[in-house]
DNA sequence: GACACGCTGAAAAATGTTTTCCATTGTCGA
DNA sequence: TCGACAATGGAAAACATTTTTCAGCGTGTC
C-alpha cells in the first residue's frame, strides 16, 4: 500500500486514514469533512469540543494524519486555500502538472458558479415556489436532453415529500398522455437548460393556457424566451470544458427540495420515513434478483488488494 | 466620544480610525485591508510580524479599533464570514428573514462542499481514470437509487465522447444481461452514494473478478467498504437539509468528463460535433410529434380551477 | 478469569500567545 | 538645551492552547 504522505490536503489525508481511525477520532474526521467554514480559524480545542471529544483526541488525530502537530496542520490548510490549490505537487512531472492546473481552474469556476447562482436567487421566489409545490394537486416535472437528468433528480426527491408527482416525458408515453387533465390545480416544473428543444416553450404555453402554474429552472439564456413562467430560478452553467456544468443547478434543486420539505413540514416528515423504509424493502428484493442473475452463487470470491 | 457603532466590520472600523493611526499601526491597517478574509486564521503575533512591527503594537491597534481585545476581533471576523450573505435582506418580514438565513447557510455549505471535494481529489487518479475510460473497449456506468441520476448524467456525457457506453441497470434488463461478457478490456464506473444497496459491493466484486477495472464515485462512507475499486473519487454530500446534496458529485463528474474528453482528444472532438448535430435532428422530430399529441392547434379550452 | 492491547478523557506539564509595563527614541515648542 | 509628549519594541507577566502523562475502561484472546 502506498503512503504518499507528502503534501496532500487535509481531506485526502483524512480519507486515506479513515479506515484506521478510532471512534473519537472518526467523529473528528466526520466533523472536518463536512465542515462549512474555514477549519484554520478554529483551535484544536474548539474542534474537539464540536466533535464531542477531548482535546487529547484532537492532538492524537492530527498526529496520526501525519502532521507534526496541530499548528503544522493549520499552516497547511491555510496554505492550500490561499494558494489556490497546491494539491499534489509532489510529482513535478509535466502532464500531472498541467492536469492539476486544470483542476484548479475548475475549482475556481465551479465555486464561483455556485455562489453566484445562489446569491442571485431570490428567497421570496423560492418560498412561493415551494409553497406551490406543496399546495398543488399534482406536480409535473419535465426535462429534455441533459435537463432530463435534473428532472429525474427532482422527481425522485419530490416523490419523497409528496404524492402525485409525475415525471415527463415518461418512457413509452406521449407527452399528451403524460399531461392528461392538466389544469389550474397543478404545477409544472420545467428544467429548461441550454440547447433547449422547442418543446420547452410549447410546454410552458400549454401549461399556462390551462391555468397551471409554471416554475422554470434554467440557465440565464432562458430569460430571452417569450413565454414567461410564473417563477424562474436561474443557474449558471458555464464551464471550463466544452460540457456545461449542472453543479449550480444541482445545488438550486437541493435547496428547492429543502424549502419544499419545510413548507410541507407536518406531512413531509412522516412520509420521508415511510418512503425510506419502503425503498429499503424494495431494494433488498431487487438485490436478491440481481445477485441471482449475475450468478454469484457458488463463489468464494477472492481478489487481491 | 460617542461610539454607537457596534457590529461594524473590521474593514469599516479600520477606515473610520485610519486617520488617527500612528505609523506602526497604520502598517497593520494596510496589511489587513490588503488581505480580506483569512485574518481570523492568523494570530496577532503573526500579523504583527508580517506588518513588520511588534506584537505590542498589534494589541494597541485592535484596542484602538474598539475591540475589547484581539480574540474579540477574531471572533467577529469569523462570525461575519459565516453570517455573510448580502442576499436580499430588503424584506424585514419574519418568514422571509428565516428563509434567507437558510439560503445563506446553504450557500456556505455548498461552496464549501464543492471546494473541499475538489481539493481532496487527486489529479493523478483523475487522469488515470480518464485514460482508462478512453482505452476501454466498453464502459459500464452503474448507479442505484439516487445514484442512478448521476449515472444517467455520466452515461449521457460519456456517450458524446465515445462509443460503447452502457447504462446499468437499464430498463427491462436484468443486471446479468446488462453485464454480459464483461471482461478485462472493460471499465465499470460505479456511482455508489450513501444508502448504498448491497448490490454495489456485489457489482464491484464481480467486475474485479472478471478482470475489469472499477472506478468508484461515492461519498466518504464508501471508504469503509471491504472491496476496493481501482480508483475512487470521493464527494461530499452532506447538506443543511435532510436531503443529501449531489452538488459536489455533479462537479466531479463534470470534471471527469472534461478530463476524459481531453484524454481522447483527436477522436472526441469530431464526435462531439456529430452527436450534437444528430441530437438536434432527432429532437426536432420529437418536438413535432409532441406538439401534435398535446393538441396545440385550436384549443382555448378552459376549465376553472 | 487474567492478560494484553488500544482507546479514552482529566489533569499536569510544556508550549505558545497576548497583554502590560517600561525604557528608549524622536518631535515639537519654548 | 530642555521638558512634555507620543510612539515604539523588548521583555516579563498573565493568559490560553496544545501536548503528554496516566489511570481507567472495554474488547478480544488465551
């Protein structure tokens, strides 16, 4: 096993030692991995307290991670941030070098996309949309091409919160069948990201004509569309690569789900438990079938590693 | 000496006292105005040294600015950061207020998740994985439950870059059929996020036994799995809400696609154009059908809610 | 059960940081 | 030149944090 104990980030150190961490230190690891904010601004004792353990554990933790002491860890974390990303400069090789440049650019772009998108988002619109998603009789979630991925995500999460969520277009159905009986009690969520098909506009028109409310989640090019939805949430999708990035969109959808969940609070909570339990049962069943079909049966099954 | 000003930022305090600062303290002021943000991660002595003055001066400086002592200053700077969100505080209403707090917390968490995840990611692993995705005879992309959303995304993007990409499990197929003939020339990408079904491990075992390479994209809880994939890309998924956030995962996948695209450069580029053109044609056709099936033509067709 | 082992937090010891005190320096006006 | 004054940094004192030590605890093994 390789221990490239050199100049790797705190995160990667935690990950590579995660398996061998005792409980108290693992709590610290979990805390740090999920920490919103700059770790370097906290003292070891504060971190220990937040993780619900003693500061002795904190000392041992950082040492086990390969730092000389806590202050070395702090220095390195601090360094990593202001440097941009010195991630893995151990290999002075050229391709690797260039590669990590690319990664650094990606980091900058993506964090920027996310924070700009979220800061531009209007909480009042979010709230209205969330309320509407709870109040609606049915919710249709529509997305074409790449947006279908996001539609699928939103559909799955909303289905946890409430009944009557429909994914559009669904397999083996025409859009007409999918939208049967659409009316003023319904809400249509349209994921309308770049490279929109004409269908997106059509869909919005039809929905509005039938009196349904429309929530559009899209990139900023959607502002040019003639048909206006009731609410829009705009997401930055530009990327360093030729592939649009739906990172910010994902974040907005997560936030939308959270807001909707909160809006439907008394009901939602129980439902969440129900659905999770149900899923667990169903997935178990599936698992058995799959194992059978792959032919796991007899194997003692060893591989090296 | 009226000082009704309380919770103003470090910057504004410096500004309003700037005129009356003695030289040594002014150097400190200049230093601090110069790098916004990270101040809380430094000790007073460090700041003093950077400003080329004594730490006695630092003490006097922070006191003159109206802080009780240095640690109060540090606390406030740190607080301002996590509180920081100029987002729409126009409405002093209560619900809106609370809502925008939530949004602020979401912003902090999400940007943090993304940058941490990307910083922890090892460029060398990314590169190897990307090369393998190009070199493989076939690429299987597998994801269950929520991970199926990400699998769909990756499948779509990889399909643009190369032939022979297979989404698993596919509708109406057993996993056994999906994986028919899996062998050492193939690569399996497993999206294995939290609430993993047992199938994930099984799949990895089977793939490795057959000699295929395995790339795992998952949250950090996957480090505890006994079966080790050839490469892992770990993503932070924790969120302020009960719903896991796949924002960082999305970003990693986008990066993976970009890297893969670059790895397959000469071929990929032409293919990208082809596929886009093809898509456009197909989608156009679809659109026509859909419009027909929804019945756009004449209807004014109204019902009241 | 007895032992070895590693994990744990409390508290002592070591180390580091901030504040206070004070001697020195430079400036200004008489 | 002198005295008054403010600014300054060095160093000791006061304070805070980190590290080490140590005894207790639980787990697994013989």
